[in-house]
C-alpha cells in the first residue's frame, strides 16, 4: 500500500509539472515548441491595422523607437539593471528624434497623450538600479508604445504584443516583441517562455 501511494504521488507530481510547463521556467525543447506554436496561432488570428494614416516618415521614426525598445526588452530578459539603464537612455534619445509636426488633428493629440508617459517611464528606468522597479516602468512604457504602434503603425514592420499572466504577482504584464517566440522580460531565465502572443501589429 505504501509503495502504491508513493507511485500515485509521483504520477500526480509529474502530471502537474507537465500541465504548467509553459510558465514553469522549464527550458526543455518541448516547452519552447509549445510556446512558439501557441504564439503563432494567436498572432495569426488577431492582426491589427493602424488606426490613422500618417506620414511614412513618422512611421519610420516610430519604427526606430521600436528597434531601441527591443534592445531594452532584451536587457530585461537578461535581468541586467545596468544594461537596462544604458538601453533606456538610448531609447530616450531615439524617441526625442520623432517629429510630432508630421502629425495633425486627432493623430497629433493622441501622440501627445502617449509621449509624456513614454518619456517618464524611460526616465524612471535610467534613474533606478532596482530591476523590479525598472520592470514596473517598462510595463508603462510597453503599454504606451503599444498604443502608439496600434494608432500609427510601423510602416510594414511587424510587432507582437505579448502577455504573461504571472507578472507582478499574478496581476499580469504586457510587452512588445519583434518575433513570435516568447522571451519574458518580467522573469528572464526564471520563466523565459512564460506567456503568449495576444496581437500582431503592423
């Protein structure tokens, strides 16, 4: 009876582990494949076009900000607060080169509403050495860059809007990526592939 009980316990633990592979921090090849397949499926079913038709030069400038953001995201994946500071500063400089005069009317007003929190969250990252505090600011940055890309587009460049339900004590957190493969900036190596693609932007 004791042996049978032990076997049942082991089987239960094994099944539980398999069920939560995608957000368990397990880096086995199967977890990578499952995450990529899920991301590809969800992105295909949920692709968004820009809200506004704007000058192609503005889209190109916003695409440069997105490229800088990706380097910043990768610094969070590495859980390196020093690198986060460096990439946040670089993203700030790229953001400062976006010409708001290329927008008019409602598009201009919307950009102005996104610009201030983008700038503030980047400043917070450059003035903090606490990776968790930086991650909270990164979440704000991600939300507003997502709104910007959804509104204006990237001139053909693709972006993926990702979500991790376990970020920030299970409150959940979003981020942007330039690829379907999940690389979680809120946990890094702890749960590298935890998350899924919620939307594809272009």
